[in-house]
C-alpha cells in the first residue's frame, strides 16, 4: 500500500510541477480541453474540464448536472407506487436494482415484510440486473481501450439476460416490477431452467473476456498501475462497490448488512477484493463479481421457496410517520434511499444516495498528472452511469 | 508500347496509366472495405453486417459513397480554409504514388523505377504532412492532439519500416521491385528451386517488423491513437464531412492496400506464383490476380489484428518502436548481411 501512495504523491508533484512549468519555461501555454458534455467516452453528458500540459493532465474538474432530472423533488409530489416508476430511470442499465432499496425502505417504515418467495425472486432479478449492467461494462471497457470486438460480445450476451428479465417483468429496461409487500407477478413457466442455461452462457462470456482482455498484454499495459486509488483515499471520497473492493477494502452490503431482508447470507458466495487499487484491479474485481452473481442466481433458483408473492398490504398505501435509510449493493456501488415520511400518500422528502456521484467525485484527485489516454481508462474503470450521477 | 497490336501515343499511354492507377487504388480499397470492414469484422463480432443493399449487402459500398457525396461540406469557421481543404488531397496523393511503383506483371506496371522500394517508402511518408495539416487546420483541440500524435507515431515507425525492408534489399541485391520479384522467383532454398525463394522464409523477422510498422503507419489498432475514437473522438478527421471525409476514408483503406501490396511484393513473391512462367505474356493477366490474392491475405491479417487488440498508449508505442522494433531490425540487417557474405 505504501508503494501505491508514493506513486500517487509523485503524480501529484508532477502535476504541481507541470502547473508551474506552464508559462514559465519556453513560454508554453497550457491547453484547456473540454472532455464532454458530448464525448464518446463519457457515455452520457458528463463534462470534465481538463487542463493539459502537452498530453499530461494538470488539473481535472468534473462538471455534473447536464442530465439532472430533479428526481428528489419529483418524488415529493408522487405516491409510493408512482415513485417506483421514477427511480427505475436512475441507473438505467440495471433498473430493477434501483427499485429494491426504495421498496425495502418503504416496507421498513410500514413494518411489512415481503414473503420469502418474493424476497428470493427479488434477489434473482437483482442479480440479473447486476449481470446485465456489469457484463456490459466488461465489454465496454475494451471499447474504451480500442478493442471494438469485446463490446459486441457484451451486447450479444447481455441480450440473453435482458430476455430473461423481460420474460418475468415484461420490461427489458424498466421493469417496474417490485411492489411494497412483494412482487407484481410470479415467475413464468420454464423460466428457471432457461435462466440456468443463460447463466452458463454468461460464465462462458466471462471466460471469453478473461482471455480476450485480462490476458492481453496491451490491456495490462494500459490498466496496470493506472489510476491507483489507495484504500484510505477511496474511503475518504466515499467510493463504494467494486471501486473500493479493488483497493483492498473487503466490504459488501449484501454480506455485511445484517438487517437486509434479501437472502444473501443463506447462500455460498465470495466477495472478491484486489490489493492493487489500479484500473486493472477494478476490472478484475468486476469480472469476478459477475461470476459470483451467476453462482448466486444458480443457488437462488435451486432454493426458491413456495408460497405467496405478496404480503397483505392495504389497497391505498399510506406510509406511517418516520424515517428510514436502506442501502443495497447495486452494480455501481452503494445505493440508498433516505425516506422521510409524514404519514401521507407520498414521502415528505427522499434523499437518493447513488454510487456514481461519489465515484466520480474522486476524479480531480485521481486524474492529476496522468496522460489523456489514461483519463479514458480511469473514467472507464471507475464505471459511472450518467443517470446515476445526476438523477 | 503497344497493346493488342495497336500502337499507342505517349499521351494515350498516360491516360491509360492514370485510369489504371485509379483502378489499382480504388479496387483494393473497395474490396478491403467490403470484405474486411463490412463482412469479416461483422462475423468476428457475431453480427451480419450490411445485408440490405444488393445480394448479401454487396452494393453497400455504392450506397455509402452516394451518402457521402450528398452530405454538406462543412468547414469550421475558425479553420484555415485553404489548408483544411488541401489536406485530404495530399494524403490521397501519397497513396496514389505508392501504387505507382508496385508491379502487377512482367509488363503490367505503371513505372519500373530502379529505386522502386525506396520511392514507395519515401512517398508513403508524405501523408504525415497531410495529417499534420488536417490536425492543425481544423482548429479543434482533439484534431490537434490527433495530428501531433500521428506525426510522432508515423515518424517513429518510418525507421523500423525502412530497416525491415533493408534486409530484403540486401538479400535481393536490388531496389527495383520487379527485380525483387524476379530474385524471389528464381531463387532456391538449399539448392531446391521448386517454389523459388519467397523472402518470407528467410526474412520472417523482417516481415514481422514490416507488418507491425505498417500497422502503425496505417494508424490501425493497436496503434490507432491518432484517431482513437474513445479519446479524441476521431482525431484529425473529426471536423471533416462529406466528400473530404470520404477522401480520408479512401486513403485509409487504399494505403492499407498499398502496404499489403508492398508486403506481398517484398516477402510473398509479388505477382509470381511457383510453377508459372516468369516472362510469359499471360502473366500480365494472371499476375494481378495472384498479387490481389496475396494482398487479401496480408489485408486479412491487418484487419484481424485491428479488430482484436486494444490500443497502446502513445509513450508505450514510442518505447515499443525504439527499444524493441529498431534493435530487432538492426540485428536482422546484421544477420542478413553476414549470411549474404557467407553463402
């Protein structure tokens, strides 16, 4: 860990030196480059104002808010079932995962517990969302580094997962399937066997990515030692999810939150960490995360209990007065809703804690002194989704 | 010179040869785009590629060209208009000039220069100037970064490219491309002259270096930093549209064809195929086809690599050129020279 922070210090000094050098020696001028709001690597509308000396970054300043849709305000004038539709749009690559913490929070306030079958199916869909999201990242990372083919493989195999989600919920991207007290519907016939086949396919896809990218010397040269985030720095910036696990912090809400009603602790799976904290580590940890997710889904499908999928809830949902914060381990990291209720049809105030916002806020620190191509690598492996930053 | 018994005046020959060069540039470029960019890559990426225009999408190319011709020719307001408009022509011209010296048969050539390969390598580097101009004149920071990257890269990889060819030249004893083809056809391997001596057998190190350096010269992945679309949007072609973009596009694939033609002439025996008559008249027809087949093999390799690997970083690319490729090619020259003296 010490070697890592030394390197970061050196980068910082290099950045300072570059700052001083601009306009002094040779009377060169620094260049301000706007990466975004329209730039292919930001996959959305993030803008990063980068000050360059040659191709070296002197300072980087992310500007967020180009996609701000005001969800925290909008939910104040909606009822709980309506909000469910809205939060789908936060992290659009794994929409179902956005619903779960909100519904869990509302259930906690109402002191309702969904029946076990609903909890298990919720978890299956949650993990399918994780696979479709991070599975896409695994291929897209290749695209950021110039390997076009990997991205197409990712889209090819994500299709199977989306089909499974569609078969249950009727929506490929925005399922809107979770309900306070359970789920909208049960699983369709033959779905379990089909999903198991898809999980085999995803495991094959992971092996493919392992060979195509992780085992590639150029990929290693581009990611090893790039964008190193030491654990303490990452924690101080509030990183979560695979980003912090790649820095060696063994923390996963699915396992560590004992109040979480989702049945993760009954399953046999592993939280992967990596000691390096560089871009390669972040990619590798996510690759393992997808593999673990397929294992989790397989075990869940084997053990889904029978019973109802909906608890007894009143027809018109009124949440009693109180406050609750529920977070889950979403594909991008910790996602939580702090719900303040005054006993109305809708919440009084909801604070949405999304992972990408914090993951991006480390950019000024981590981008100092790196080269322009590495900016893209770091942006890619920090893995943010614009809807998740700006909600 | 006479064709089919009809004597042609000098100006008639000139017109014919100009048309010939245009064909020689556009045909391989078009074939490359269709076979590799549209179809091979699609199959690699588990998709079909264009299927609608013509049988199996074979007319897609015409559709694309038609589309580009219709598009508006936009020049950015702050751009240096004259240079901005000049750049694509410079790049296309450099490609045309490379084809100028590639022989397609015993009499089917545009120019039989004694310094053929030297000329080809010299004119191929004119494109650097075009790229720099395009990057600078676009008045776009991404274009400027792309143009500068391209200049640094093309100059660095010019060296291994030339040094790789030196091995062939030493072995052949001539700079003339016809001469190099003849030496390969008439050569023998340990006294056995069944297939001649294509230099891929003795100069495989040279071929490797040549292909790597050509990949960098063509700015194809893993060396495509000048146009890296995830970093620099499209580098020096960001601001171009319509016909000028099409010219860049043609130049990119035509120069892929040019380097493939050079590689197959230098290392795979050019237009000659073992068992055929080197001087017979029918080779003027068969030769181009043989050369095209060899070009397709090399082109397939180039595009296979392009769509498989991630890209290097600029400093890693320079380090690769100066610490690996150039020492390797110098060693290759040394070994070739020693063996040339010994045998």
